C-alpha cells in the first residue's frame, strides 16, 4: 500500500491497481482498490535469490568462486531478465578465485548468460503474477487491463524484467521512477496526510 501511495496511485479510488514489489528477500504482489488490499501474494524469491543464482552459475559454469558482493555487482552491471535487450550493457569482467588452482582469475560475462542463469527464479515470480491475476475479481481485472502493472522495489530495476512480464501477461508494465524509495516515499506521504489515510490504521 505504501508503495502504491509512493508512486502516486490514488489508492482510495474504486479502480483496481496491481503493484509488485520486488525486494531483496520477498516479492509481493498486491491488488489495491478503495483503500484496501484485495489480494496479496508474497513469495520468497527476490533480489537475494538472483545473487545466489549468479554465485552458483559462476561456480558451476566458470569454475570460479565469487562472494555475494561480487554477485550483486554482476547483477547490477550485466543482470537481465531476457536475453534480447534493446540497450544491452557491455560485457563485465568478473574477478574471483579459480576453484581448481586457487589462483585469482578474471572472466568476462555478458547479460545473455546472466539472463539464462536467472531464468528459473524469474519464472517463479512470473507464475506468482499469473496466479495473482487469476485470483483477481473480474471487475478489477478489467481495471488492471487498462492501468497495467506497477513495479517497485530494487529488484524491479533488473534489465528487461518489465518487458518479460509484459510478454507473459500482455499487460503494460511500468517501472516506478525511483523504485528503491517508493515505499519510504509512500509512508512519508501517508504520515503527512494523516486525515486522508486514517483507514490504513486498523
Ligand atoms: N540496478 C539493480 N538491478 C537489479 N537489482 C537491484 C538493482 N539495485 C538494487 N537491486 C536489488 O534490490 C534489492 C533491494 O531492494 P529493496 O530495497 O526494495 O528491498 P528490501 O525492501 O530491502 O527487501 P524486502 O522488501 O524483501 O524486505 C536487492 O536485492 C538489490 O540487489
Ligand atoms: Mg521492501
């Protein structure tokens, strides 16, 4: 709800809106209308799992050990949710330790590899989104058809995630302008306009 307020959705109106918050530990999918959450799905697949996928991929495919921070760096530099991007990032040189020799080693990775290594986790998020759409009352479904899906949370910045969800759902998908701060912004707005949002405190 805070994320929805933070990106400027009028949460009090009868129109349904779908907001997906992809954080570090969880991805939350909510349909909001009339100041309430109509349905809410939470799955424990998000940014941290993408990092774990990347660590495992580097170990299995390239025989190098990397730490979590390096995995996070790779995700930010060349992470992607689809293997055909309009604006592809440059290859990125990953530095780690060769598992066989123990010697430090550099390996170039590109976004298509990372898209493949993240595919399984992203499929799980996709499945949860489809499930949430299926469980949305028809009137609100019609609204979401018009308004599309809003993505917030740091994980929503993964390249091509919006496009991938669009291809899967055929809905328009909007990534929030400042996705990492949407929740904080929304909380601030709610506190400043306490009268309007009293319904949030139950
Ligand atoms: N440019 C980026 N591309 C992909 N992922 C990113 C990017 N920037 C940050 N992230 C990821 O976003 C996640 C953090 O997002 P956010 O701050 O919304 O999560 P959180 O609110 O702390 O977690 P949760 O909601 O699960 O409690 C981290 O996994 C981080 O790696
Ligand atoms: Mg969060």
